[in-house]
């Protein structure tokens, strides 16, 4: 990979201190030497900002997702590099940043700087600790929004800007980079295979179909060609002839670069399938037990062990199941005594939504949540950035606004299939208001270092979003929708079941069938849904435990504050305390609440 000239490193520092940037230049990553030179002699605040920003420059797709390329003075013209050499160089940069950070004396910092120090120390120590377990992460699997090839596709189809002719040129540059990027992914697959780490057979088999489709699709209907054709057609000042020339170039790149790259990836996966294991536990791999312990800490930001989390899950499954049976009785579900029967009856009574109707109803749910949190005073403010509903083949997730204001937050919903109406409110509240959109978009607009605006700490972020679902019930958001409240309990039960299944798979060595059976019996899911969930927990170990762990911690802290402050406690202030520090590790949140209590 081309070495970044020192002028680019200086450019990043200029961005940090607010100086004017030069005209946009092609992306080029900083080296270890560039980072060391840029950080040398910086004071604490400039060090925190410069170190994170230079690390981000190693990941051009994330820079695009954040909408800060213009601030950097660089083009949106590159894809992430997954080659082993590049990865090891990034590890060196992370270790360098941590060493430099630990050189600051917290006793010499202000109170706010010490908060930043603790958050950043947790972040960089976690990053460096995770380097030892890099090989246990599966680069390719069926979850396209997290698999490396799927991230690239989402960058091009959902996040790459297409507002001017330069954006088209950058899009074409990224299409041309698919081959090199996929070769880096294949290198990772083959290197893991050489040390005995291959993704479980089912996870690869579920991924094959989409990859084969992209390998064989006609160029002008290819998923990576279509966005350019549709979105570029509306650009002002772009002649039909010019657009036609760009589209012809894109068609050639798809045929000559993109489809062959998918073909090589397909061949690599088919080769790996020969030796892919049927077992799904992380513990089957070299260092798998230690990797899982790391991932539990990484995602929950606690010191809970797998045994702790498994026991917690069994307790919470029993609690939520009892609440579901009580809610079903109040609804007159007298003949349904299992959760699966209860949810089937709720789905039948509520009906389904699909297509534009699903988008309209999601918009209405966001408006309802906005009205309720403001009327009740549960939140003192909402983000300046808006949130829109985006329909598509995949759904149930949120993407943040661009920090330059060019793109709002987006709640993605699946509109190509029918969804049970009773389960939709809880998902909308989780992903938008008062859930992810409130927490993430507010963090973006706070006057905080970029790391605290951008970094994701799963225990806190998913804990807040699950807390938001519970909060809407406490604010009587389901008072006119008892079936919707049953949907909320359905998802709370799922988060409890996840604690049991995730640890069951990766700590206790459950088989695929054992996990599927437990989900079906305990969460009431159909077999197809239970299989999907089992494979999700298989390829993203530990992540699914963060939701319930985070919720319970936030509820405990709220109760602690209520008990200590009595009449001085207000819900809005408690939420302000949680949200005012941006993105933080869950383990540090108690300190913020204690400070509030002590000063209350």
C-alpha cells in the first residue's frame, strides 16, 4: 500500500486544530511513522483527537459512513484494505497510540480530560487486547451487514455519496478496488485455514447463494451497478452523454473486475467447505476459549464470566416468560399456554404489514415516540439530525446520520416480506426514538472528542436501546396497543434467551440443534428464525449478550439514583447523565451516576 506523504499527516492535524484544509486528494493511509510524527509533542486534547482521526484514515469506508471525508480533505475513492500486512501495520498504530496515551498523567488533567482519558484508555486497551484474537473472527459468513464483502457492498449501495460528478468518479474507483479488496479477504480466509480456523459449515453455506448471484448477475442488473444508474441519473449539470459514458465504464468494471472477484471469493469458500466444521462453538479453535472471554468483555464492558451470563439468562428467561403469560391472560388468550402459541395468536390478531404500508406505519411510530418523550418530559431534548425510514430487502437496523449533515439517520425495515404488526413498535422504538437514534445522534452533536462521538461500546449502546423499549412501556406508549406491548415482551424475552444460547454455544459447546431447539422452546420462534438466530450468535460471539446485560445495568443504576435522591430524582436528568458523555463503556457509566448522586 502506498505510503502517505507527510503532507497528508499534517493535513489531519490541521483538521484537528480547525485550520483550512486543502482541496480533496485521493485517499492514502497514514503509516506508523506518519502517526508517530503527527503525535510527537502534542498536548492531551490534540493527542486524543489526532490519534483517533489518523486511525480512522486506515479505514476509508468508515470515513465515508461518518460523512467526514470533506473535513479530512480526501476523496471517497477507496475501500478498506484487509491484507495481512496492512492489518499488522494497523495493529502497530493501535499499540503506539495506547503507549503514548499511557504516558499522560491523569493527575495532571482536568476532570473532563480524565473522563476522556478513561474512555480512550478502555477503547485502545481493548483494541490492543483484541489483536491476539484477530484470527478467530470469521471474515466471510451469511450476515452481509457484518461480513467483509457485505460491508463493501453496503458502502457502495447505501453510504457512498452521489451528489456530483466527482462522486461518480470515486464510485468507479471503488468498483475497481473490489478485486484487490476481495483478494485481501481471500488471503485472510486461506491464512486462517492454514492454522485450523474455518467458519462453521452452515455459516458458509448460507453465504454462498448471495455470492454466487453477484458472480453471475448481468452487469446492468448487478447490485453494484444499479445504484449508480439510478442515483446518478438525477444529478444536476450531468449530460445524458456523460452519464452514459460513466455507466458504460461501470458496466465494464463489473464484468472485468467485480464479477471475477466474487468468482474468486466463491471458489475460496467452496474450497474451505471441504474442511469446514459442523460444530459451531468458538471453543473448537486454537485459543477459542480465551477469545470468547475477551469478546464477552469487549461487548458487555463488564467482567461477567460466561457462567455469570448463562445464569443471568436463565433467570431472566423465567421472569419474562411469566410476564408474557400474565399479559396474554389479560388479553383473553385463555387457551394459549406456551409462548409460541401466544405469539402466533398475537400475530393473527394484529395482522401483517409490508411494502409502503410498513414504511408509513414505521413513520407513525417514530412520530408517536417523539410526541410521548417530549410530552412526558422523559427526555430534555432530541437530536438535531432527523431519522428517516428506508425500506428494502433487509431490515431491523439503524445507521447513524452523516456528521457533515448530508445524510439523516436511517431506520432500515424489510418491506419485501410480511411482518407481524404487533412486533413492529418495539423495534422502531429500539432503533430510533428513544433508542439508537437519540443516543447516537446526540453524541455526534456534543462538543466532545471524535472518539466519544463515534466509537461503539455495545453494552452501553444496545443496553440503552433495549432500555428505550422498556421506557416506552413505562411512559404508557403501549397503553392503546396491548398487542404491541406483547411484542415488546417478545423481544425482551429474546434478549434473555440470547444470554443462554450465546454462552451455551461458545462456552458449553452446544450443537446447532441444541441451540435451535432451546430458542424454539424458550423464545417461541419458528425453526427457520431459530436457525438464523443460532448462526448469528455463532459468527458474532458475545455481541448478543450486550443487550440484556446493558439493560439490567441501566435499570440498576436508575434504581440506585432514585433511592439516593428521592424527590430530587428526575427521569430527564437521569437520561441526561447517561447521554451527556457520548459513547462510553458500560463499566464507566456508574461513575457518572455516582457523581450526580454525590452532587444531588
